[in-house]
């Protein structure tokens, strides 16, 4: 039998210096209990769902965003149909005000429709949020995405995010189940070019795991971490950690902060993976093994070209604007049919 997920490490409220010196460099998930308990929307949620809805409505804009709607039969679990060529939910546009109405209208239903709005840009949908809800752990001048998540008892399939993530629970309890990146082979990941929301996700139901259908999932659970978060709690998730999130209340809301370290010019390495699949997938085993050696050397060694002078390193050195443009042109030409 697989092990039960172990608890995620916890800390009480910390300041930015501790976050930057201890939490981020460790690259391990951490729950920060009560980190944003002083936020006005959290205080409203602790008072009642009605108070939270009133407070959020007061700050929300009339701009509509994308939301997912799934029939009761999916039991809150958004995913694919049996063919893996279509999703089991519909996408519609709705405002924050409309979403709150729909969620509250069926809050007492035994089998409600699943409602989920994810990654709604706060600046567009809750424009007054930043002025009244400071995030003390991240430099306000850092480039980051700040998003609102709103829904009911929904299950988000295990997936990874490219940026680092601070997820802050505003309302309703949420359960997070995390897996290290290296468990990718044990999570039965769905298509990488037809995803639910941009990132590949597991086909397995993490809340109700079927170890007969997905036997390698047991190994993943031996490495799993979990925690339940209440309003005011925050979880830090390093880049590329798999995470499944389950809403445990009829009304749930969360704010998350996404940011990346490294040069601003960098796009997602998923593009490199897709290109590599196109150029390497059909190679014989001995050639694949040779290319593994090349990738290990040029991408993952600390300084693979230390023996070359700076002026002779080309794209293996500091990538100038001109060199980047030449590289983009070369790759674009190669990709043309």
C-alpha cells in the first residue's frame, strides 16, 4: 500500500528577509500559517460568507473573465472526457459579481454545478485589492502576476506551474497535495499539447486515487506532501512542483502571486521540450543517449565553455540582443513548413 502524504513543513508569520534568505533558496514547499490574516478580505471571510461576498463585491470591477462550469456528475473534478480529446466542462465569461451569485445560490445543494474561475488578473477584476492588501514577502516592484481564484467545492488536477507561487487563502478551506517534480513518471500526465489551462496535468484523481488503474501512482504518494489551509494561511510552492488543490467549502477564494527569477527575456522551457520532441522523438536509442550527454553538458553543467574566451562563446555566453535576434531567425526558419 502507498504511504499517506506527509505534512508540508509549516512556519508562523515571517518577514521578507526570512522569506528571501531561507524559504526561497531551500526550494521546498512551506505553509505560512496566518501570514495574511490581517487582510480585510480574510477578516470578512472569517466573519461569514455573506460578509466576504459583500467585501469582494465592493472592490470588484464589472469586467468579465473566463470561468469553468461543470455538471454535478463530475463531482467538482475538472478534467477530460473518456477520449482525452475534449474537456468535461464548459468555459463561459462571468464577472466576479455573477460568480458570487451563482456560487451562493447553490451553496446548500447536495450536488451543485462545479464553478471555478482561475487566474483572474487582480488589477483587472479587483482593481482596489493591491492598495488594501499588501504582500510583505515580495518586493512590490518585482514583475509578477497577481491573480484571483474563485469557486466552490472543486478539484484541480495535479499540475505544475512555471513560476514560483505564493497562494494566499482568502475564504474557505483548501487542501493542497504536492509531489516533487521527479514524480512526473508516476502521475500519469495527460496530453502536453491539449491541456486544461496551459500546463500538463495528471489524469489521476488525487482525492480518490485508483491504484489499480494507475499503479505507479502509489510511488508518487510515497513522496507526496499535504496540508489544509484556512483563510489567512499562505503556501509557498517552488517552480515545477506538482500540486493538486481541493476546495473544501461551498465558497472558496484565493489570491496567488507568480514570479520567476532569472532574465526577463526567458520564455517557458516547455517550448524547448516540444521542439526537442519534434527533432529527437524518432531517434534510435544510441543517438538519444548521445544527445542526453550533450544536453547534460551544455544545459546543466555550471560552466561548459570556461575554456573559451568571452568573445568566442556565441550563444553559450551572454546573449546580446543581436545574438538573440539571429537565433530567433534561425529557429523560425527551421520551423517553417
